[in-house]
């Protein structure tokens, strides 16, 4: 489900490192219950230990630019005492900074997901030789961890720099020229960099330089990579994603439901527009009408995902614009205090609806394993709405803190727009998503208790990984940024805080399958939201909040890369899993409509808005695919 972001300028892009004396980082990448059926799985092998090179750059003790290659140690072993935790006090004492710690945790999470390993049986340890910080080692640590889990030999003389996203996308970092010089000094021949860093500021001369040309002059081949799927073969000669079989398609029953829900949601959007014609500005009115006509044409042509994506966008635009107008008019007629109270009542009522929706949607009856595993992703609409509404409900119970009356009214109108987003999520998009899951009849028989145990394990894993991502974002934002975010009812950080308690509760024993599905929904959304915040600065997603249009990304190439790379990953995994006998209709639908909104808004001046919505749905779909893949290994 889409999450309009709030990644403001307080999220700094951090790509450097600071050097000093010896340190060790130990992360236990485990902490879940799972089925006993995995007793003979392939990763339960004798302990594996490798050294993986991680380039760093930053400022030396004299304040001058410095760089080097950190030989990070990675150890993988089986464990009978699962716990997904980081000993922060020990790590701090030995010199690993907060961003390095969080990036290490993110690497362990992504590597575990992409290998399909059972986190309840896996212990991963990391070692470094000296104090170091920054998120730019995320991609390298992820690739090294995958190699260690799989037991693949790593080629020498290859390096990578970049952050890591939950779908395996390699995100932007800084100080590439410094890292290139370190690579050349130590004899490396191939240096992989994220898309969008072909030109990077050289700290030695404070001037942008061509990274590829600089590498050539140093005798190092520089190559851009989109994601770990593209990078892994260059390190090991082996692939992560399976060979692409025939593209996965919606099963007939799912295709029929897609048409029905799209037609219904399109009709609802047209009704919204007709009802609010008088209060929507003419330019917006005209643009939305054109978009809905285009959606209708796409539906007639059989491009159902494209139609649904455009309807989602149009619905948000109608709702936000009309909610702001109604709130502003009500304040003029009845005053600010009465309007604020009316909005507080509306938010409380919507929160009750969100609670009821989540409770109802977790019912596993009439479904089987692929559907059970897809429900947490589909329930993200309702779970996210709960978090948003909880944070706004808390804010509206407090006295307003903005002294200027006009600004207070603007912020109140913003809250109304966010509330309207949640209303359509609860009443339309969330039910549509679960209807698609229920139509995607599972082909695999698994006992409910085994599925519950499996989901319980991954919920613990993801909730704790989400907490690590949250810590990374907090170090990026800094105390001032967090204080500002916490006081803003339309910032996304309070939503993360609101969901943290539910996600924390997921890190335990679920009991029934229904409870396991609910906990998994909270853990999945918490993880995706946390990584959205922590990695968003790499894409330049800044300057907009909940219920707002995305401003122009200062790294549009990276944002496009993230969406397109994720969609390609979904294509690869859905094709393979469908070929192997799984019904992958729901993630196929997620890919189709997210691609639809992304494509429709290209070249319209609103590309970032489409890409932002698409990226969030892509991340949910990737999680869905990887969860089904892991279940196919563990549950049979």
C-alpha cells in the first residue's frame, strides 16, 4: 500500500566514515520461531567465516580527507538460542557508530530475506578493525552476508559502495572519489557504485568529478549497479534471483476480481469528483477528470493495473483537495475551535473503523498458505491507517502550539487531508487488496499451526529489523529533526512511533494463525516504514509530508532506479514461484498497479508522487515474494 512520505531536509545524506582503533560488532540475526521441518535445510552447515571489503571515506584525525578499505569479518553459524539483538553498549565502546550499527542490522535482514534462510536458526557476527560510521557499507555487508550464508566464494579485487533498501536496491552514497583512490592504492580492479553517483564531489578539491573517468585514470573499472541481484554475480559468479521463466500472470479468478474492484473504485472516484465539483479548483478538477477518463480507457483496453493505479492517484487528489477546502470553509463559518473538535471526532471515528478493518481482515478461514502469507502485505493499508490516525488523534488531544492563526488553519486543513487519505484506504483500497488475496486461491496445503509458527518467527525478525531502521533514521535526523517531527501531526515519524508498540508486541508468540497474521501485518508495515524513512534521503525524497504532493526529488534517477529495480525483482520472483507451483496473483497485482501509477505520471510534472506511491507498494510486494519463497523452503 502507498505511504505518502515526510522526508524533509532534516534527513541528511550521510556517506562518510571516521577512523580510529580496533572494534568488533556482533549482531545476532535471529529471533524467531519456525517449523521443525527445516532441520536439514542447506544453510545449516558448519560455521562459515569470510572477510569482505568495505570501502570507507571520511575525515582523519587532522581534519583532512581520508579513505581506506575495511576488511569486515562476517561469521555465520547455526544457533539453538535465537535472539535478534545488537549489544549497543559494547559496540559503542569499541567504536562502531550508530549509522554503521543500523546499516549492519539492515544488511543482516536483507541477506536473510534474500537467501530464504530461517532467522530462528541463524547467527551472524560482524567484526571491524577500527571505529567507523556511516551507512555506505550497507550494500557490501549485505552481499558479504549472502555469500557467507550460501557458502559462496568471493572474488578478490572487487568492491562496492552504497546503502541498502529492503528490496535490495543499492542507494546513493557520497565521497566516491576518495573511495576510488583507496581502491586503486590497494590494487582493486572493479568498483561498483550506485546509479546516480557517476558524478560525485571530490572532497580533496571540493568539486564534482566524473567517477568513471577518475577510475579509468587510476586503473580501476567503475560500473554502476541498480541492486544486489546485479552486483552479486560480479562478486561470486553466481546469481541471487532465479532464472526468469514465463512472466507470472493473474489467475482467472484474481483477474476477474481485479476488474470488478477497479470498476467499482473508478465509479467511486467519479462520484467523489461530482460531489465536490464546487470546491475543487478548476485546474485540479480538469486534471483529475482527464486522469479518470484515461483510467476508464485503460480498463476497457484490458490494462487493469494501469487503470487501478490512476484511480488511486485521482482518488487521493480529489480527497485531499476537497478535505482542505471543507475544513477551511468550516473554520470560517464555525471558528477554529469548533472545526478542530469536529476533525478530532472524525479522526477518532476513522480510527475505530481502521481497528475493525484490521481485526476482520486477519481471518484466515477459507484460505491456504500463499494467501495467509499475502494477507500481512494486503493489510498494510489498514495497519498504516491505524498508525497515522493514532498519531493524529494524540496530536488533536493537545492544545495547538502554533501561535499564528492563519498557519494554525493551514495545518488543520493538512490534517484533514491526511484523514481523508486514511478514509479511502480503510473504505476502498484496503478491502480491494484483501479481496484480491482471497481470490488468489492457494495451491499448497500446510497445517495452520506450522504456518502460524513460521509467520511468528518472521514477525519477530521484521519488528526488530524495523527498530534498527528506526534507529538509523533517528541518527540521520538528529535531535532537532526528531523534536520537530514529533510536534508535526502530518509528519511520518510519529506514525512510526505509534506503530512501534504493536510491532514490539509482534516479537513474541502469536498462538493462533489469525494472531500470527495480525502480528505479521504490524511487523511488515513497521519494517517497511522504518526503512522508507532511513533510506529515503538516498533518493532525495524531501520536503513533503503526509497528505501532500511529493516535491521534486533532487535524485530523480535514483528514485526511478529504485522503482524499476524493485519491479524487475518482483517479475523475476513471481515468475519463478508461479512456475514452481505457487499462486502469485497478489504480488503480480501489486506490481501491475504500482507500475501503472508510476508510468501514468511520468512526464506530467508529478513523477515523484507516482514513484513514491509505487515504491512503497513495490517494497510490500518484494516482502510478499520473499516470504512465500522462504515458506516454500521451510514449510514444503
